[in-house]
């Protein structure tokens, strides 16, 4: 998803259920003297709700160009006097004042996907008044084993069916090590055990760290297990809201962590589930029972040759390829004295085999400028 485009924000800004839940949470805490930070504001819907509830001042902080749309929305709703839009990362912005409330949607699918929590925790530690509030204020990660034959057949087993007489099964192990984010396809799968809370996060005090979770499930319904489904619940005000496939849908999707091959579990059987993830790292899950011991990891979800694997080693000493050298050249000239066109021309002169036209070189430079300048 691109958070720079309006289409990338549609499912969030127009999620009526989510907006109502956030509004109800904000209603509980917004006062006439409240200063509110809408972190990762996007179109600014949550901050604007706070302003309409009477907050004294609201800061919309957003690093992407979508903030221009938020500014138009602020003006269209006549809230310019109380709502201020600040473009940039919260790590790079100095707010004019500390805030009483931070409202955000800094939670990815299965909570940790996209690694948004470090941004929330930085804002908490640098911008929130002592005793200030966060919305959401806490979250849990939850999961359960499921029988999901249709999804497994579509995303994993299907690779074992020849296409036009061609054996594509070499791709199957990579699919089996992928995490699939779905809602509709998981809504009617059979749970083989009661869901369990894997981990709880208190956003007011916790930090972002490695996740290592071990949980034992007792199978309550015999069946073929195709994997685990994981989701998160969050505390909005005094209410816990779940993003599980059996609850009212929000824009977040549950995660399907597959097993391959699928495993038959019997009622009463005990199954161990282990989940590991380092910040900004890969998901790894392991299932152990009397009949199976399987380990999957998103590290193995894409092919890597020996050269690529070598680059993942901590003591690897890297050197720049042509694209890296070109990037370094562009950044070195971004000192406010050289035009984009001049930078592009110098780039094409130095790397004619990489940039075959002036337009291609300029497009590369403009991408760099948009991201770094």
C-alpha cells in the first residue's frame, strides 16, 4: 500500500466502524483545554474528530504528500484556527508544545507488520505530557489453529498443479513460508482450538523489542490444520476492539501463517506454537505435536542465491553497485546549489550504460529528491 496516494487511505478514512470507535474513545477524554496529536494523520480524520469534539488545538503530523489533502479538508471544515498540519516524521519534528492525547493508527496487520510502533513510542516519549493518554492505549496479539482448505489450496497447494503441462511446484516452499493477510477468505474458517492471547502490549510504557512467544493449544475440534490465523485487539478508551476474522471487519486484515504439509489434529491433542520476530525482521513460526515438527519463516519466502545470502551476514563488508554509486552522486549534489536537470545530466554522462535517455536520468533524480531532499 502507498500511503502517499488518496486511494491508499480510502479504506482507512472511510472505515465507518473504525471512525465511530475512535470517536467514542476520543469523546471520553477530549476536553476544551486538550491538545491532541494525530500521529501519521493521513487525511486527518481522527484529529478532525478531536477538533469537532472541542479540543483546543490539534496537530496533524504526516510525512507523505497526502497531508496536502488533509490541509484542504481542514479548510473545508473551517477548522484552520485549531488544527495545524505538520509535514514530516515525528522523529524530525519539534512540536510547538507537549500534547495531552496522542491518537494514531500505528498498528499494522497482526499488530507488528509495517513496524509502526517505534514511531508511536517515540512520540509518546518526546511529545506526550506526563499522565497523557494514548489512543489506542494497549493491544494484544492473538492466534488460533485453523482448517482453511480453500485458502491453502489457492495460495500454496495450487503451485503443485501443473499449468499448461508445466511443473511449477518449485515455487511451493516459498509460498509456504509467506504470511497472507486476508479477511474475507478467513471469515468462515474452522477454529480447531480456542484462540489464545500470545502477548500484551501497554503502549504507555512498553518499548519495541524482540518477540518470542510460546503457547500450547489444546485441540477442541478434530480436523486438518492448514495453519494459524493471527490478529490483534486494541484498547480504544475503555473498550477492547478485535480485528479477528469473526468480528466486524475493520481495514486491518488477519494474518494466515500456513503449515505445509497440513497436519491432522485430534480433539484433546496438545500442540505447541512458537512465534518469533525481531523489530523490522522476519516472522518465524514453529508447530510441534506428537505427529509434526514444522518451522516456517518469511526469511525463506523469496529465493536468495549465495551472493544475496552473503549480504545478510553481519560482518559482510558491502560495496556499492552502479545504482548505489548513482544514488551517492545525486545525494552529494543536493546542497541547494545545483538544479535537478543539471544533476540528471551529470548522472547520464557518468553512467550512459545505465541511463539511456535524459528523461530516464531525470526520473531517477526526481525520485531521490522527493524522498530525501
